[in-house]
């Protein structure tokens, strides 16, 4: 299981899957929270309150022997396929994108895009969002030059360069809005 980050909508079932035998790959900063999720759960409880259980169910720890810390640029072999982990902070400091051949699985750093829509939304999560890091991550991904992009939310697109440029434009617009409003 290649985790882009440890937010519950991405990593919520990781502990259960690991206890069924799956290997879980995660950024080194996120690894301690997968081994002992109490701090993560306490933080999420502040946000979700009494809806926590109905939204996320039980969040189990990942056994240490089922956890792999992904270093920047590290290759990960899964069933004969090779993925490369790319540290991409911005949405969260423990964010990782995964490159497989000409496809990059961007997680939330690649934004939210609905098939058929010309818009790209960025899931900004205070206090973890860091706009300068997000911009650097998008520029880094664009420089790699893969052809297709697969954001977690939603789909796979054949216009990676356009997608990443749209993400940068959306980030710039968001930054200008924040400066005006704050």
C-alpha cells in the first residue's frame, strides 16, 4: 500500500490492511503516526467530533514489520512493478507522490479534479498547508516530465503538464485571495 500521506481519507484502513498482510509504505514523518495513531486520532476528533466513528470507523495501528519508510527518490518494487517515491510537501509535510512509468499518483498535492470539469481545486488543510512548499512540489513534479497524472480525487488524465500548470495557477490565485482577506 503506497500512502501519499496519513490523513484519514487516505490512510484510514492502512492498519487493518496491514494486519491482513499488506505492506504499508509511508513518508518517514508519517511513520510514527501509523505505528501509534493516537495523536492523529485526537487531532481528527477535534475536527469530526461525534461523526468520527461513522465517517472513519476503527483506525488500527500498523504493525512495525508491515511498515516501510519511503525516502525521497526511493524505488519500491510491488509484484514486479517499480514505483519511485517523491517527497512532495505542501498539503502535508509528510506527503509523497509515486511515479510509475509515465504516470504520477499525486495524492492531494495534485489537487481535486472531477472528470469533465475544467476546474482544479486544492485541498487546503490548515494548519498543515504550506503554500511555498506546495508550489515547489508542483514545480518539481512538472520538471520530471511524466505524461499522465492520477490525483487521488478523482481519475487519471493524459495532460500532466497542463494539470500541474493549472495547479500552480490555482495555488497562485489562492495565495492572492489569502493575502487580500487576511
